C-alpha cells in the first residue's frame, strides 16, 4: 500500500512537471505558411481598384503601407533578403549579376545551373532554418531555392521555369498540401513575375501593368479557392510580398559612363540605376576623381564610403567604385537598346522602390493596418510563427514587425 502511494506521488509529480514545461517542447500540429512573391509589385498598385483578393486580405488580416527593400532594390538581392533576414552585403547576392574577382566565376540572373553553387549564398534561408528544426518545406520557385547542397534547399522544390503557367504552380501547391502527414510541407514559397515584366516593358502607369496587377490578384483568388476545396483556408497563414517597386525611365535620361573612362581598363557590374566599376588597382584613385568631376544625375562613391544607410560596403565582391543614379536615370557603359519604360534598383528609401506586404491567417491580427515594414524582418517573423530559433547573425529584428501577430491570450 505504501509502495502504491509512493508510485502515485511520483506519477503526480511527473505529470506536474510535464504540464509546467514550455509547450514548444511538445509542439502541436505545425501551422501552414505560404509566402508569395509578386515580383515588381509596387506598394501603391493596390490603390487602383484592381485587387479584390488583396483587399480581402487587408480586411481580414494585416496590410502594411509599404515594404522597404534592401539596397540595391533588385530582384535576386531582395528575394534573398526576404528569406535570410540579411542585407545584401551580408548574404552575398549583391546584384542580379555578380563577378567574383578572386576566382573569375560569374553569377547571372535566371535559371543558370551555375547559380546553384552554394558558395554564392552566405546567408541561411528560412527553409534551411525550418528544416533543421523539424519543419517540412517546399518551393514553387524562389531565388536560391535550387541550391545544389541537399541540406540547403527545401525538402520539395521545382527548378525555375519562367513559362510555366501560373495555374500549374498554384495547383501544384494545393497538391503538396494534400500529401500524407510527414511528407506534406508546412512552409511553401510561390513566385510570379508578371508585374515585373510588364513594369519594365511598359512602365508603372501603363494599361499593360494594370492588366498584370489584375491577373496576379486573380491568381491569388485561385489559391484561396483551392485551399477552401481541401479545407485548408482558415488554418493557413498567407503572406504576399514583392521584392521591389518600379519607376518610369526614358531614353533622354541616360548617362554614358564609358565616355568618362576613355583609355581606362575596367570591369563593370550592373546597368541602369547602379553600376560598379572595377578599374586596374593602381588606377582606382584616379578613376574615382575623374568620375567625381563628372557627377551629374549620379553620385560616385568608393566602396567603403557608400552611405551607411545602404548597407553596401562590406562584401569583397562589391567593386571598389559604386555609381548610384538619380531616380529614373540610367547609367550605362554601352549604347542603349530596348531599355523599356520602367526600372528598379534605385535608392531603396524612395517610395517608388517600395514593395507590398499583406498577411492573413490564424497567426495575424485582423483588419490591422501598419506603416512601412522592412523586408529583412520577415525571416524572424516566420521563425516566431513556427516557434523555431532564428540564426543569430541576421539583420532582421522581430521587435520591428512582431506586433502584427495576433496577441496570445
């Protein structure tokens, strides 16, 4: 009898300890999270009366006035900043096209297999962080998701196909969410290029961009419908972001930088809103002074003197001289052909470069509007929702964005 009482006390004590332990040690069913990128979707595109599904998200979730990109406000750098929580100088994808001056290797925007080399990606993407801590991940396209090292890409991913129908991408996500427990992903990325393509080609005020805006919103509605059909709509957290905005450009606002570099030997990184110049090392100082005398609709900086608010000095692949154009101006070292009517990559503090942020789901407040958010803060936000430990070397901060989450009772 005494032995039974003793065992009962031990059992009671054990249960008391279990109850008092943090609930994260015994995780409940993981939340479903879909991160969607509308490439080049400027912050104010939702004000044109063309986005009923994004409006629905704003009414039933969180809408930010805008989402500030990192510098330069280009596609690959900002997609990596969103998923790593790091400025471009820290995650390593410093531009859409990169030259490694030490090895001579090149990184080029697109689906080039050379881009899958893990050496380019110095930040840990959110799918890596989640995978290490027991969360299943998947990607229907996102820069960096095709990285060659098995432990560094999502559990499930597709190689980028620019022409794959949007409907196929959405249907693929719905199929993933119907996989058996243990294989179905909890975190998914989804990418659409429409507004970037038409923004470049026709400009941000064109009828063509309006049609692109409406089409992407229609695709969002298709995702909603698919989630409802599999009874996953109410329990899914959906976040729609863009990587940058767009501004109008024109052929009369072009600076031919090569005219200031006659007889110099140099390499060039980039085109348009910002270019990097790598002269012969012994000529850096002289080239800098020559360019400084020609400043008109652009500013030239030595790498170490780029204004601190750009966070664009501390990576060895950044060329020694950086030229930053005024809004709407184009820098080039060769004749301009088919430059289009819109571009991005300019000062990331300028509103034309700002992106969109909408969030809806059980983790988020409802009908909540906030000011500008930083895209580097999305990574720690996702870590908080999944209750995993973020990397400690990130630039993002939960205290700048965590207030959009639903308050726990």
